[in-house]
C-alpha cells in the first residue's frame, strides 16, 4: 500500500482557524474597517477619550488581531469583562490601560497587580477586599455606580454607605467613575435622561476623578453623555449603534459557506428535523455547510435569508447542527454546484438584518461565531 503523502496531512491545525482547504465555511474580518470605525467614533466623541471594548474575543472577531490594530491606530485604553481576558490582552499590549468590567472575583487580587490591570469595583464587598489587599500595594481601581441597569455596580443603598465613610473612600486610588446605560439604543427613551441625571449627581461627588458613561449607542445620544471616556463595543465591529437611523459604521465581517450537495424534492416530502417545511411544488434543495454549532442560530429556521450571486435564497426547514437547507430552485444549475459559495453575512445581508430575522441582537450573532470557520483577516 503506498505511503499516505497528502499535502493536507502537512497543514498545521490552529486552535483558531481551520485551513481554507479543510473548511466548509469562511469568515473574513476586515481590520481596515475596524480602524475606520474607531476613527469615526473618535471624531464623534470630540474631546472624550475613546476606549475600545474587546471582551468576548472582540465580540467574536478576534481580540489578538483587533486590539493590535486599534493600538496602532492610537487606542490606549481597553475594557474586557473577565480578568482572564485582561491577562491575555496584557501579553499582547504591554503598555495599554486595561479595565476589567466584571469586578474583583475572590482570589484574583494579586493577578490584577502582577498584570497591571484595573478592576472595576461594583460592591462594598469588592471595595473592602481591594482596600485590604492594597495595604500591600497601592493600585488604581475604577468605581462602578449603578444608575438603572441593575446588573453590576454599587446600588444606591451601598453608594450611600460608601459616601458616609470618608476613610474607606480615601484608601481608593480612583481612576474612573463609571456607569452603564441600559436603553441607549432606544430612541428618546426617558431612562437615558434619568440615568444621565443620576450620573451627573454621582460625578459631582468625585470632582477629581475621570468619568465614563457612554457605550456605542450612548456616543450618538450627544456630548452630555460622554464623560471623559467613552466605551464603544458593538459599533467598532460594524453594527448599527443607532437602530432608528442608517448605520454610520463600516461593515467588518463577511461570512460565506459552501454548498455540499443539491437534490430535487417532490410535493409531499418535507425538509429537515420535525418536518416543519412541506414541499408543495418541485423544488431544488441545496445543503450548505453551516449550522448552529457554528453560531448560525436555530431561530433562523424557515425564515432566514442567504444570497447566491446576488439572488436572495430562503432557508427551508430547521437549522441543524452542521447544515442548513436552502431553496435554490430559481437558480440555474451552473450557479448552484457543490463547492459554490453561499453568502450568509456580507454586502447583501448585514449582521443587524440577520439578528432581526433571528429575533435577537447583533451582539449575539457576532459572539456566537464558531471555531470551525476558516478565518481571513484583511490588513493583518
């Protein structure tokens, strides 16, 4: 038997990106567009410093690549959710200012100081543990005040306790006082003004510290929401921070998958699990190499749209773990062969549009992007 000598056997398998020849789908991330979006936000934010939120692997686009490009573009301040993300980012950017939004988990104090990370403290318990540890090493921290999100941050009753304890306050080396807008992406929401007024009151109590309130959508509410530092996330990755207006950001990702096979179906047959799509006329069904294991949401069953050569192609039947089925009856056979590409996100289908079809938000679409894609980075 001849020795197995396929070139594919020599292809290194990355934990992050499957080799192009071995993958059924391809995800392209345009780092030029990320940089352009950062520039748009810097212009919009006026004198406020723009800090990049790169948590959840830069919203699924790749923190290593995105953070490096943003740093080269002049971004010096970054926010992540978990300390593990902060440690990874510190290894990438030795001189960056890195803030950890999810606060001070028990037992992580030393990791903050060793890696020069800034905890965002959001409770009396976290503050007291940080003060106890900081007796050994003075280190910067942020203070998160909850003004209406009810997720993280000091609630009003704990904030009052803190204000009455000047000794406790004096032992904090504050960098930022922050809060988070709950409804910035809802046009004319009264909650935005309510939170702004609450944050202004908080801000007056810390005249020497810097402040941060606006997220991506908050930047477009106006300069009164900016504070000293704004914290865009989703807008950096090309999604619309102003759903009531046309998208001011540049598209960042393109996702396409290959047709595996095509078959002819007759009336009376059904497509995929649960037989939820009955065939009512002669139909050509293409099976495409993407599924919910790749982050293509099951909620797109029977209602998502794809695109082949400029023609919208509907998903029929349920999205399965590894595949979707689409109706390609309107395409000539020459344009629907095995190996041909089907656009899932791109020029004709935005992340926002896909999220609307799935009944979710673009954040969920991006952060669910799986690890079975071949990834291409433009301007890496």
